[in-house]
C-alpha cells in the first residue's frame, strides 16, 4: 500500500510541474498604417502551438513557463522579416 501512495504522489507532482504555463497575449498592427492585423497567425515554433488574432488584432494563448520561445507572426499579404 505504501508503494502505491508514493507512485500517486510522484504522478501528481509531475503533472503539476508540467502544467506551469503563462498567458502570452498581445496586439498586432501594420507598422506603416497602424491598422490592426486581423486574423494573423501566431506560431510558437519550438512548442508546436499557436493561435490567430481576432477581428480587432488581439491574441491570447497559453505557453510553457520559464522557456525561451521562438514566435513567428504571419499575415496574408504581409512580407516576412
């Protein structure tokens, strides 16, 4: 019985450590015109996740905490830098 309790505690702690995330949010706008970039794509390359901006140019999603992230933005008709 004691071994089972240790395994359950270990599984719970590993789940809690994995669940540490932060919210990445922001606003995308065209540098020249200042207009919101609606439905632009945001991709976190080394995490395999992403989202899109809403109809006002805002986005928000969860990413792992305490990790360096490479974030890529793309929008139809925009040039990559």
